[in-house]
């Protein structure tokens, strides 16, 4: 299992591959059939790359080394930086969830059940 330091290193290397490609998350998502948020989660090591998705990601990012591809297939060490809430966009998103959360939860429960 990776620790937070190695996760940061891997994430930095993945971001460098993305930057070198010159592609946006939207472009990579379109090429892979994934969502842009899922692509971002993969490249931040916040989600696990599925075996069947690996060839699509490799095709979209040909500079992606095999070792990083294999690293991305391992269960991620999900983490949360408490300072992230200070970033204005994240703060507003959090504020929106807190404001609308109860109503959103009611609609989800009505549409899909309460999960119990």
C-alpha cells in the first residue's frame, strides 16, 4: 500500500504526463469514454484504474509509463487535505452541498431508496 508521500510523488508524475500530452481532462475523457472527473481522480490517485480501461488510458496518454499504469491499478490511498477547503471553488462547492444537502438527500431517497 502506498503512503501519502509516495502517493504525492506518483500523482505528480501522472500530472506531468498529462501536462506533457497537452490534453485537457475533457479530451482524455472523450478519448477513453470516461468522465472528466473520473480521469482527474485517476490522475490524482483518488480512484483505481480498471484493467479493461488501462489500454484506453494508455492510448490517450502514450507517454504513460507501464509502471505508473500498474500503480494506478492498485487500490488508491484516498486522502483529504484539510487546507483544500480554503480554496475558493472547493469552499463554494462545500457550501452548496451543506445548503442543498438535505433536499438532495430527500430526492435521492425518493428516487433510489435510502440504501438500507
